[in-house]
C-alpha cells in the first residue's frame, strides 16, 4: 500500500511539473485502473472485517460508494463508476431489508426507509447517466423507469427526474440523435405532468416542448408535422414566448402550409407584442422560404405596429434591403428618400441602423461602379451623403467623398471631383487615400507640381502604420499599392517625371520583393528611353539615376524572396539578377568619357552576376567586369594623380584584381584559355596599382610577368613606362624591364629597330648623369654598354634606324664628353667624344653638316687634351 501511494505521489508531481513521459496517456489509464482496484479492495476489506457489518458501517459504505462513483462519472470514466454504483445499490437494498425486518417494535421506520429510497433514487439516476455516457440507451431507460416508479413514494423528486431527462434530451439533440432526444424530452414532459405541485413549472415545460418540437422539425418534418405542431402549440399554451411563436412559423413554413395558416401564425406573433427583432427575423424567414408576398405584407404591418418605436429604422432598412434583393429598385429609392426625410424631421435612425444602411448603399454603389455605371454609383453615394449634416467631421465621410470623386473623375467632371476631394481633405487630411485622389486629379489637370506634392504626401504617410479603417479598401501594404497605381496613372497620361517619383517612392517603402523589382525595371526603362536623346548634363543625370536604381536592385536581389519555394526563389533571383546585370553592362559601355561611372556600372554588373545561375559564361562576364572596373579605376588615378581619393581607388583596384585572379584560375581549370590575355592584363594592372602605392611587393609582380610561358616585349615596355609614371618612380625596375625587352627584340627573326631604339633611348635617358654630382665610373660604364648595344643594333640595318634617334645618341654622347672634360677627366672625355664621332657615319642627310662642326670641335678638344696632359706631366 505504501509503495503504491508513493508511486502515485511521484507520478502526480511529475504531471504537475509537466515532466510527462511519451506514454503518459497509458500511464494515466493504468493509474485510474490501479486506483479503482485499490478502492474496490478497500470496500471489500470493509465488508470482510465484519461478517455482519453494522448499520452505521453500511451507511458509510453507501456514502463512500456513491461519492466515488459520482467522481468517476465526473471524470468521464463511467465504467469505473458502475462498480461503485452497483455496490451502493446492493448496500442500500441490504440496509432497506434490515430496516423492514425490525418491525413496529422499533418505532416508526418510515423516515429511515424514506431516506434509503431517496439515496437509491439518486444512485439509479446516476446509473442512467452512466449508461448514456456508454451509449447504452436501453439500460438508461430501465434505470429511469425504476426512478419513475418510485415517484409515487418520492413526489418531491419529480422536478429533479424531469430535469435529468431534459438534459439527456439536450445531449442527444446536440449529437443529432433525434430519436433518443425525442424520447427523453417526451419523458421529461410526461414526468413533469405527474405532479403539478413538484413539477418544474409552466415556463420550463414550455421550454421542453419547444425543444421537442425543434427535434421533430429537424428530424423529419414531413412525418412528424403534427407532433411538432402539437408540441409547439402546447408550449405556447403553457407559456407564451417569442421563440415559441417563431418556431411555430418555422414549422408551418417547413411543412409547406397554406398562406392562411402562416398568416394566422404571424398575426399571433405580432399580437403577442414580441420584440421587433423577432418580427424582422420572421420576415427574413418568409423570404428564405419563398413567401415574398407574405413577407412584404407582414413587414408593412410590422412597420405600422412599431411606427412610434425608436427601433423602426431597422425595419425600414430591412424593407429597403429586401426590395433591392428582389430587383424593385424604384420602390427601394422611394423608401430611401422617405427614410432620409424622416431622419432629418424627427425620426432619426439609430447609429447601428444608420451604419447598416450606409453599408447597404455603398455596396449598391460599388457594384454599379464595378459595372462602370458611374452615374448610378454616384446616385447611391449621394443617398449616403444625404444622411450627413453640413460641417460634420468623420473618416467615413472622407471615404464617401473619395468614392464620389472617383465617380466624378470617370464622368470627366473635374470641378465636382475637386470639390469632393476638398471635403475629404477637411475630414481626413492624413489619409493616403485622400492624397491619392488629389494625385489623380492633379494628373488629369496636368499639374506636375501638385501631383508631386501628393506623391510626397503619400510617401510620408507610408512611413506610419495604415489605420484599420483604411484596410477596408486595401490590404496591409496599402501605401505601396497606391504608389504603384499612381505610377501607372502617370504613365497612361505621359507624365514620366511624376511616374518616376511614384516608382522611386514605391521602391523605398514597399516590402514586396517582386513589386520593388518590377518598379525598378520600369524606372530603368524610363531612363533608357530618354538617355540617347539627352544632352550632356541630362545624360549624366540620367546615368546617375540609373546607377542608383541598379544599386537598389542589387540590394533587393541580395535578399531572399519570402514567397516562393526555395527552387522557385533561386530561379527568380537569377532571372532578375541577370536582367539588371545586362543593363549595368550596357550602361558601362556608354560611359567612355566618365571612368568613375564606368567603374561603378561594371562593379554593379559583377555584383549582380553573383546571383545568376553559375556557369562558364557568367564567370567570363565576371572576369571582364572586374578587368574593366580596374582599368577605369586606374584611369581615374592617371587623370588626377594627386587626388586625396587616389590611395582608396588604387586599393579598390587591387581588391578587384585579387577577385579576378580567383575567377581566372577557375576559368583556366575549366577549359583552354591559351589565347586569352587576361593574365597579362591582370599583372599590368597590379603592377601599376602597386607602383603608384609604392608597394614593396612590386618587384614580385615583375617576377610573375617574367615567369609567364610567353612574355611579349611590349608587356615589359609597358611595365617600364608604369614604373616611372608619376607618382611611381622605380628606375631600377624600369631598366630591368627594358633590358629584357631589348633582349627579346633582338632574338626576333626580324627585330623591330624602331622599338629597339626606343628601349635604348629610355635606358640611356635613365642612366646618363644629369649633373656633376651624378658622374660616377659605374654609371658611365653602364651607359657605355647601352651605347655599344645601340651601335650593334644600328649595324644590323643602318638604313632602317631612325636618323633623329642617331642624332640624339650622338648629341648625348658628345655632351657627356664635354661634361667630363670640364671635370678634367680627359681620358674619359676623349673616349666619349670619340664615341659621339663614331655615330657621324650613320647619319644621312645631316652627316655633312654635323661632321664639319664636330670635326673642328673635336680637334680643339684633342688639342686641349694634349696641352692638359703636358701640363700634368710638367707638374709631376
């Protein structure tokens, strides 16, 4: 026992703390079963302690068994309850037998026996309830019959048993078990008649009969017509109630009774002073059952009967509604005009009734508006307007005026539309719908300024939540829908500027992924349609606008679509991204004179391509975009070498280059790219960017160039030029590149002497001393080597070597000799002047002129050199 109690306590604690195991339902059932067995065991122990239990023990057993059974029944465990009810009945019978066996010598035993019978009556009623809970109708009938047989001895239990049967009937009715329900309700009524003194009363009996009539009605009205009418007639006789009178009408209508019978029933209803709402429900019922003539006849009598009532308006509105439903529009209009007159002359409609009438009128107007019967729609809206007083402030009035304005617009009555919207603004100036109506009028009047103000107002109002009453017209994102319509209206009227403002505002405020991208597509098309014919300033402004739209598209495309499934979302993203990618690409190609815009468009094209479905074509496009963006960034730096943004632009260019390297590796791995010049371009761009940033990694870039499978001399010449292009200054790297380029030229079967001369020119230019301080033997020796290289190149094809270039070499060598002479470096001076003289023979038309001049000068130099040498010897 103690173990059992401990287990129960532990499990119930877990249930309270919601630590329920997976098989909690099974465990709870087992707990119920164990508890029931424990209780049975306890009761058995009580009986077994004494072979003949005392009367008090039996009474305790009866009380315990009854309460335990009732508890199980309340817990929806009727099978568990049955055992205890049987035990209670058995014990009651035992106790009754003992009391009877006492005889008269023990005094009056009627009172104890009466108590036992009451307890038995109550237990039997519980058993009937348990039987019904187990869907055992015959057994329940048996127990109730036993209870009914006991009512002669227990008349005070009449009301209780009648109520029990009524509840059984209600339960069966709710389960649509009409046969059983009719039985229990009949039992309830019959039991209540057995003893008027202790019956539930006329009101309750009427309630029982009304439900019984309803059961017959819903069960099978054709077969149980008389029973249904009899039950409801008895109910109305016992206690008149509006629901009983209404039910009688329902039954007659369902049974297809003649008009006279139904007229008599509704007359009885009206004469019984039932509430107006019951009468109106009856009218509706008559209409539903196709008794139109009776319905209108009865409604007319109802209006006369309640003529002085403040609730008369609801009957009049119903009359109007029914007339409209039956297509009797002329009569409905007359009735509406009468109601309007009465409303303003002492018979006002209640707020609830007036609201209902407004809805009815608006619904009629809306249907005409949808059918494009704008004049008719306006008339119905005007009926609604007639119920408002001058100067009245109400949001519904603002809506009404907006609707009227829409009708006027379709009827081309702009002045009246403007007046209606003015009233709407007075009533509700902070409504986006009012501002939208203002916008429509402004567009029709070609008032660009007023339309723009309205769009701005809508945009501002869109930042705050839409009020609940506005949702009657549109869904949650009302502002976005209106801006979309605003753009459409502007385009229909060739107002592109206004359309752009509306679409831009839509893109800013809408949360609909598809809607925003559609709006951006429209904006892009609008800009492109005017781009070719625009002047320079307008063209730049359009390109800037286009750039902002593409940035917005990138932002939206980068966000996941909330609506479609993942696969559909990827396809949609790819489709949208590809469309805008192409626009960005084509726009970049139109920006030859604007490298900053070109760079931005190519970068946008690359960024958008990241959301396209990946394939080789997309990779090629990404590579090209990054190359072009890098080229544009470097061009910007060349045009403004001292710009404060230069370092930022160069760093950004390096970032593009690094990304492009990764794409290039992927492309090379996917196919033959031997004829593609991307690698060369990337190295050139990287060299230029790092050179202008004075990056220490610059030399490694040159090494990467030299490690390529095929290195073109032109590439090295370009690198040489970049190494010295301000702000870069790397003469060592420049000379290294030029030397290698010159070597590559000479290895060609037919060397390009012009480019060779250019390389030599640059090498000599970089190496020759420009002043006294730079004259060093090492430097002179390096330049002397370049001159010897030049002579060897000239010797390959003297007639092809540029004459002006030979003259330049001659002049620079001569000047170097003179500089050395001035420094008293006579042997070196003689050497360099002699070098200069060696170029004379390679001059063409200029040879004679320069030979005459230089021979004389050279002789003078030699004389001075001899004198200088003799003086030095004498000094020694």
